[in-house]
């Protein structure tokens, strides 16, 4: 069976959380997690943090050709946790860390198809380097504030990925509050607009961290827990599906349609 035929044959499945503010949508929603998009030598480690631009182009063409509804994160969260309605083929595109190569390589592809996306930026590293990565990491430069501001006209939301990209569960309450709350204010000042969503660096959080994000009045938060977004316990522990360097279109299809069940584990290499 071809990928196209398989895509037509897969029926929607329902996933539900068990905590407060549970998802209300019945179709599974795939929130896809990318990091860097560009031209890379095949990485030996952390393959889920790289996507070659040729594969990214093929993935976006696939979504377009087979009629997926690529939504903004705000639209999807309203459908999941509010009164909005979602298509059976709802997809959200998210990009962690705010790399310059998103602007150089991914954004022209998104513009071609008119797809929205969300970038999670590290507030104290705008225009700098991703210093939490290994020193030899390729193409680790981050977008500066003017570049991030320009994303709005392309239909790209900017969310917070903390101030310095630490493992939040290892910090004390005051440090967590600084990373979570002050990153919001720093980014809002830089962007001249509201920052509505948070993404846990490394996917690392605990109950205290999640409560700090809620207290900072974000609309929701994304994790590195694998699964459909409908598998969330609440709006501040929303799963995603990581797109890896080696994913073929068949693997992409598999993640979109069959990898809905929430998987244990919370952390990502970056």
C-alpha cells in the first residue's frame, strides 16, 4: 500500500488526559517538534535535534498534498482545551531554541505553503549562541530580536523556552520563577507583543515547575513527552512528536497517524 493510500485509510483515534483542564477534542492532534533545519552532515548523536532541509521540504509537501490542517499553536490549544473545533488531521509545527537556520531554511518552505508555526526562543540568548550545546555543534547561532519580530508577518508565533535553557527541575523556586516569568517579560518587550506559550527546556519539569508556569499566566506548556497532544493530563503537560534526522516519509506518516499513545519519559538532549 502506498503512503497516500495508508493516509486515506487511517481512522482518527481518541486520546484523553486524566487531570484538570483535560483535552476536549476527539481527533488526535500531532504537535511536531523540530529544532534545527538546514544542511547537515549525518549526526552521530542527538538526531532528533536536526532535520535536513530536503527532508523538511518533503514533509511539508506531504502535509499540503494530503490535506492536513496545519494550525497555529494557539488555535490547536483552543481546540484541545477550550471551545474550538479541530480537523481529524490537525498538525502543529513547533521549533525549539530559535535557531537562525529556522529563518534561513524552514521559513521559506512554510511561506510557500502558508503554514503557521511556533518558535520557542531562549530570552537571554537572542542573537547569540546555543551555549547549552556541545562546543562543536553545527549552526548553533540563534535569531536576534529583529528577526523574531519579523516572524509575526509570516504567521509564526514566538513562545518562551526560558531565559538560559537550564534543566528547570534542578533549580530552586526563585530561580525557576526567574526563568519562567522573566523570560516572558523579556521576550514580550523584545517582540512588542504577548508571549502565550512556554516550552520546557530538555522537556525537564516537575510539579513545582509546572505550577510556576501556570502562575506566570501562560496559556499552556509543551513537553518532550511523546504522543498525541490529546494524551495530555492538562494544558501544561502537552506531549509532542519529535521529528528525527533519519525520518523517511513512511516514518513521518507513522508518527502522524499511529504514534498517539503517551510514552513515559520527559527529557530531550536539547
